[in-house]
C-alpha cells in the first residue's frame, strides 16, 4: 500500500511539472504577412511585367497563326489536294507549336515566381523563427489552419513589427 501511494505521488509530481512547463503555441496569419511585405509587392510587379511580355509574344504568334488559317480557308479551294494536305499538316504543326509555346510560357512564369518568391519566404520564415525564440513560443501555426483559438497568442503583430510592416 505504501508503494502504491509513493507511486501515486510520483505520478502527480510529473503531471504538475508537465502543467507548469506548458508549451506556448502562437498562431499567425502567414498569407497576410507575406502579402504585406514590400518584397512581395516587388515580386508581384516583376511577375506582372514578365507575364504581360509572355502574353504579348503568345498573342503575336496566335494572331499570325489565325491570319494564316484564314488565308488558307479563303484560298484552300484553289489548291490541289496535295497542296491542301501539305498546308493542313503545316497548320497542325504550327498549332501544336503554339500550344507548346503557351505551356512553356506558363512553366517559365512558375519558375520565375518560385525563384523570385523564395528569398521573400526565407526572410519571413527566418523572422518567424527569430520572433518565436524571442517570445518563447514553442510552436507557431498558421491561423488559416486553426480550428479554435482563445486568441491569447497571436503572433501576426509581432512578426509584422519585426519585419517593419
């Protein structure tokens, strides 16, 4: 019986220590902070310019292709069967090339976005880590994934302050 009460007391000590060493969890709005960073605005501007350039190139190619199709449609009746087949094969190839060009442009845009945004994300993550250590937070979670919070530890303001935004 004495061993049981000693064991029970030991368990209670461990439980009490566990409660006193409760881990601090902070929630923050990652997307909001990222959107407010001046670097993100610069990246967005650069991506818009890049995207518009790619769109202009694609439009120029598409317009040239469309003009060629219209010319074929108006003059196709005057062509021989062999000329029509050659022209249709040529137009099909140009259409595939145009689709490939569009796909490549989208991939280029994604690569550029990733390369421009990565340093901004790294800076934000480093700042969150720095603020977490300074505030004594053990865990930081994104508030968009949060199901419930009592609102006591919202890290958004602290991270914004550290970033100067």
